[in-house]
C-alpha cells in the first residue's frame, strides 16, 4: 500500500508551493537529525535517504537535497514536512508554506479533541489522511527516547558511573508558572512553563526516573520540598538523581511564587556529600531554567554568516528583579576516620543562560533550553555522556534566534552553559537492563 501511495507523488499544488518557496527554504531551513527522524517516523524518508542528506557538507546543500526528495514521497509528504517544521521550532516556515495565497481550498480540516487537525487530501484515486498537531497543543509529540544497545553498554560501563538500577533514580521538578500578584507585581506568568513541565515529566519517565512534579511553590515551600526530597530513603537503592528548577530568577537564585528568592547554593548544599549521604559517589543532575540577570542578549552579526531565524514568535524571558536575601548557613561535614570525600562532588548543572543574562521562553512551545535538552536526551542519551549532551544543547541554543517581529525579542539570542564536578562519564544507558534484571 505504501509503495502504491508513493507512486502518486506529491499533490501538484503542494509541489508548486515548494517550488515557489524554494529560495526562502534554502535560505532559512534548518535540516537536522530531529527533522529527518520525524520524517522517517512517518515513512516519508528511509534511513538511507536521511543518511545521504546529513552527509552533505553544508546546511544549504542538506536543504536542497531534502527538497529534491520530498516531491517524490507521496501525497502526505507536504503535510508531514510542515508538521516536522513545527516540531523543530520552524513554525514560521510552516506558516509560509501553508498560508501562501496561491493555495486553494481543496483541503478539508476537521478538529479533533481541540488539538489535532485531520487533513484529508482528495485525489483521483483515494483519500490520504495525515495527522497535524496544532501549535497550541500542550504536549508536542516527540521521538521516543532511543535505546542503548547491549554492545554499547558493555564497551562503556567500566569507565562510567553505575547506571543499572531500575528506576535509575528519583527526579524532582519544581516549576513556578503563576506568581502571587498580591505580594509581587513584577513577576509575570511564565506562559509556556506548563509545556516545560510535561516535557520534563515525559522524558525523565522514559529514561526510567520516578518523577515528582510540584507547581507554583513559595520560596519556603520550595525549600521544604527539596529538603524532603533529598532525605528520601529511596536514594539508597538507586544510582542517581535529577533536580529541575523552573522559575523567574536572578544570578544565583530562583523566585518562589511569593517573590522571595531561593539561593541555588543552598540547593546544591542539600545534595552534597555531608547533607545527602545516600547519594555519595552517585551522579546528581541539576537543570535550571531561569534568568541569571536582566540583560537581553541581542546577538552579534556573524561575519559572512547566513541570514535566518530559527524560532517561532511569542518569546518571553524568565528574568526577575534582583533582591537582597540572606544566605542559608550550612552544617559542618562529617569528621570521621574513614576515607574522606570533598564536601561537594559528582554534580553537573545545566543553566539555561549565562551569568547576568535572560533565558528565553516561547509562550506556546516552552523554554528554549528545555526544548533542546529534551531533544538531545531523546536522540543521543543512548550513546553520549551527559556532559557532551549539554555541549550539544549549547550548540543548538547558540543557533537559535527569537522570531517576534515588532518586539524587543525579535532576533534575540541566548547562550546556555553547564558546570560539572563529575568524576566519571555519566551515561544514562536508556532502556538497557542487565540480563539478571530482565523479566
């Protein structure tokens, strides 16, 4: 059936749309692994096709190669391509293709459950139906986390942290979206933050973590929640832990919904070797989606660089106003005769932005950093250690630009970073089970 359907090629109207918009597509289109994987998932591309496209030496040649293949891949290729553009933060290109005035009304649209459009292409032979997810869907469909192979595990486990427990660890996500207007008028609702919550819950659940999600906590409630989490006896039986904090913020602290600050140094101290002995020598991962200052990165023109944008509109930032807040004194470390550990070790922390700068968030798709972290984990956790995954996230963030014409966020930039005191490679070995653990 697939072979017969592909014989028909793309609808003539869609073919002409791609042809008319080819110059703009070659100029702006970002062809990466995620885009090609989404097309493979819909059987628009084969694995060999995707490999041949990625083998092209430049971005423009990859785009040209893809645009040569698409018209030959059946009547659903066009709508699947547009859906893949939306999933990879290229909504403006999808809009350019689907909203051009030359397109007629042959397509029929039906709403299903408020989030999904069914698009029916009527041809002389059949009706071909494909799914398109609307921009305001709460949880965009992503590729599943790719599994680690047994060969990869056995060739890398000796120099890596142990990561075989099931679950791999406990994960805590604290996300502040709505702030109390009666105590602070300077912290706006973090529109799109609810999308980040679902993205993190799903990806870490797929990575075999037990995820606890807490939304809209005051600074004191955040502190209490973190203390309770760090003291859970379950940490003894697992190999790692994850802590995600999403809020407005300043350098070194994040806001509670009451406008009070929680110091990040206190958070890290709650999981150090003195205060969280059950996680000694185990990797502790932190991801901070918050501004570290008010300065917006307006970017610098790259010499001989391409002219393009790489993010849909609706950009906001997660900045807040700097306030004075007392630091929280820590307790002394253990003073025993056993082998000593440093007070703090085996931690890695990904920050959405650099010191002093704002972190960008799309009100429909969620935060840039969380989007790219999710994508990188899904595609690369199977064979890449976390430090390199966060380096890939940095590279993705570096390429992004805000697309919000007429606002201060148009063509804005962001740069993420990470710090690490890891002492081994940290592979998550997704979906791998030791033979003795197989059911």
